[in-house]
C-alpha cells in the first residue's frame, strides 16, 4: 500500500466531495440518526452524502420490512431540507441486496420506487455456503475457484442486471472467507472475478470502492486494488466510493484511502446520480497524483498488498 494510502486508511475523511454509502438507524444494523452524519459532514467538510439504508428481499434477512420506503424517503428528504442551508447535500439512496432468486422482486421494487442513487450488493444470503455457521467447514480443502463460484455468480448477475447505479463491495466475500482464504490468495486470482468485472463494463454499471474493508481484518478496501485495476483494464469507466458507515465513528472513515485506490487505478472522477442522469464528481487534486501521463491503466500502479 502506498504511504499516502496507508495514512489515509487510518483517518476519518475530511474535505471530500462525496460519501455515497451510509446507513442510518433505518437500517437494522445501524444506530446512527441521520442528523449525526449531517453534523459530522459540516464539521469535516464532506460536501455530499447518499443515505443508502438496506433493502432486503428475503424474509429471513434483517432489513426485510424493517423500514418502509415512505419512512426512509421522508427521513432523507426532511434532513436534506434541514441541512442544505449548512452546505451539505443529502441524497436518497438505497443498498438493495441482490440475488438471482429474488431478481424479479428487486425489479418490481425499483419500477415502483424512485431513488436518487442505488447500490446493488450481494451479501451472505441465507442459503449460501458463506453464512458464519458453515463457511469454514465448507471452504476448507476446496479449490479457490470453487469457493468463490457461488458468490461470483450472484455478483456477476447483479452487475449485469442493469438495475443499479453501482455494485457495492464487489469482493466482500473476502470478509466471509476470512481465516480460510487470505486476501493475497484472492488478489492473486483476479481472473476469477472477471465475469463480474466484465458484466459491469458491458452494462455500464459503476464499481464501488468501499472503505469499510480498512476496518476489517485484512485491511484492504472492497474490492482490493488489483480488482479495481483489472476493471479499468477491461474498459471500466465509472466508479463510486463510500465508507459504508453503520456507526457514528465510521462516518467517511478511510474514505480518502478509497479515493486513492481509484486514483492509483487511473480514475479522476466519481460517478454519481442525483435522481437524474449520471454526473461526474471530481476526485480532489491531492489524491489524483502525478497526472494523466501516469494514470494510464497499463502502468501497473496498483499499490502493494
Ligand atoms: Zn453491504
Ligand atoms: Zn452498506
């Protein structure tokens, strides 16, 4: 990891244009009132936030029916009005848990409801081998491609669905496999994620860099730098970045390190949507590095592992 990125990985973000992945107390696994994030944004100079509370489609998942669309929308729109005069823009987003099993339900939800910005994510779905009670036994002794296959099939389907603005934490399967498969093993087999990376490129869906990975044991963003570099090489053009905070102390945490992963792969802007067409948000000059000459996708500047 570059020295700047290492430093930024241990810091709350300051003076940054956008954190596009945040959970409030309208997610079952967060306890943060929306005004707490807004106040922190004012204090730290984070100009724009997307509130992306969980939307789950399997009745066994915790966010299923946790907060209604109307309640989530009212919470965000009201906060946006309260905080706009203080210089913080707050957008209404959602993180929708995708799986092919409930593809039709996700489609129906998005046809009925309008968000400013959507993240599609694959989590450890109830029937998956990745749930904590069985993942270790299942994964031990299996070949890496076999271990990743069920996850990659779902994330590739999410990426190819065309339903979402961006795909969240593309290799979060690293977290479920922690202790069984290491990050370097996964980063050494980036080609196993290519079905998902190609699906992103083909569908024009953005790739998120999620800085919550810096808080987790292997200490790398989701996805790790080698996957971001490969996405770029394959022709990927659109990227987003978010801290995925569920606690006050995680607001914009290591977000600058996430930005740096993108800059090191050659990206200069974030893709975002404010309810209309996609817009570009410039990465701050201080993370963009030495300029376009060094930022071509083939310079291999992906940082160390
Ligand atoms: Zn998630
Ligand atoms: Zn999230």
